[in-house]
């Protein structure tokens, strides 16, 4: 081998060492992040499942109220409002005499 080939091999070896060191650091970072995600998942999963359970319970409790709103008698409400309007108009006409 001549001197140029030896220098080229040395440069290649140096680049491979840098690449290897960079890849090792990246692997370490990925492992740390993965462990962090797993720990957060283990700690937060029971809380998330509890929250979902509470939401289901709340929705089950609200279901009768929602059904009640759907079955509300709007015709009776409109009739009552109309009667109230007539009563207020009559009262207003009566009280206008005293102005």
C-alpha cells in the first residue's frame, strides 16, 4: 500500500468512529425518550382510564335529562307564554288608566 491509501484509510476510520459515536449518542437519547414515554404511560394510564370511566358515568346520569329535554312539551310552553302575554297586556291596560 502506498502512503495515499494509508491516509485515505485513516480518514475513513476517523469518519467511521465519529459516525459510530454519533449513532451511539442518538441511540442513548432514543432509549431515554422511550423509557420516559413508558414511565409516563404507566403513571398516566390509570388516571386516563379513571377519567374515561367518570365521563361514562356522567353521561349515563345525564341521559334521563337529555331524554326529558327531547320529550319537552313545547306546545304547552307556547300556550302558557301566550296566556302570560295576554294577562300582562290586560294588566298594562288596566294600570294605564292611573297614569
